[in-house]
C-alpha cells in the first residue's frame, strides 16, 4: 500500500468508522498507543502451553514484547510461575483468585479469602481478581446480592493487605435477572462498594453482551482499574450464555469488530492502570499473541 493510499485509508476509517479492505474492520494503528510500556498478557490465553512448558512459554511471551503477565490463579503453583515470569523480565501485578471462595461459600472444597490474601502477598500482587460465577450460584437475585456482599467483605481483607479486589465481567451479567428490574451487572454496580471493589472490564464480553465498551468505560470512569483487550468476530451478535459462544468468535486484536486503539486511549483517559491482552481460544495461541502485540505496535 502506498503512503498516500494508507493515509487516505486511515483518514476515511477515522471519519467513517467501519471501513473494510479485507473481511474485518480496519482501525487506525498507532505506534504511540498507551500502555505499551506495561502491556500485559492474561496467561489463560496460553494455558496449554504453560502446562507443558511454563519456562519456555514465559520466555516466548517476553520475546513477543509483552511487559507483564496476569496469572490464571492464586495458589502455590502461582508463586513459582510469578518467579519464573520475573526472571524473564515480566512484571506480575494481577492474578485471578478461586471464584468459589466468594460465590460458593457453602462448598467445603472452596478456597478461603484469607488463604488467597496470604498467597497474593507472597506473590507480590497489587490486584486480586474475582472473575467468574458458576451458573448454579448466580440463578437468583438473592444469590447475586449475597455474592456482591461477600465481595465487599473479601475486598476489605484484600485492601487491608495493601491490594485491591477487581471484579471481571463475562456476558452473563448482562442478561435480564429475574427478581430485579435490570441485570446482574446493574445489581453489582449498585451493591459493590466502589471504595473497595474495582472492575476489570473485558471488552469482548461487554460487546457480545450487547454493550458498547467505550460507552461503558466512560460511564464507569473511576471504577475500572484494569481492562482485558480481546476482539470479537464481526457479526457474532449478542450472546449472554458464555457456554454458547463459539470458539471462532475470539479473534486477535486487529481482526475483530472492536476498536482496540480507541479502547486503550479511553482507558488512559479514565485512569485505568493496566491493559491485558487475552484470547480465550485460538488454534495457535503463541502465534496469536504475537499477531496481537504487533498490531498494537502498528507492524
């Protein structure tokens, strides 16, 4: 593509929105996007590779250009993974806790918040992420209210240890919730104590849940401290049952319908601390993470 035609393309993309040369939208690619000095990768993206070769996988992540990783769990194995990551020059500030410690407290096998906090301190985290709720634990408004209250109590323990609790959304929160006039997400926003519980907004799940991520970010300014960057196959439509989302819906950052550069700029505007790339499904995860970070650099 000539310099003139590329400039023209970017001009029309900026003015006209969803302009396409291939079968997906083309967004203006800028080498000066925010967060590139601390761009993260959620390790769930490469979970199979981590299980087979954690050291080699972390080395590949660092060589691809990522600057930090977000851990999949807070347990004894995460202590060693964080150590390996830092040996490869990767920062580790955030990790997902066992959701059952908050949402399934009647289960004797559930982990405890106290254990989570102790391990998070050993790892050296800044953010503890509560990132899922099983279907049987979220099927009534009363259960959801209890989860929100449990989150506030857990967040007090996390804050006392010098960290912050974040809630990470999927799309099920955006379905109508029986017994309320809105959704689970509405209930959580109303019931979470904003001085205790932050949000880690996943833009893929917001979009597939029927919401514009940019509008949500503007609305929730001051409550979002982390963002998950992932892209959605154009034309997928609204799906609020996470089990019904096809694996092919998860795309590299430059190959979907969400304007990722605009998301990152909005994140900077509203004070988000970290952005983490994630792609739940890919036939070649290590290749996908390279493609995504190259897109962010404008390569």
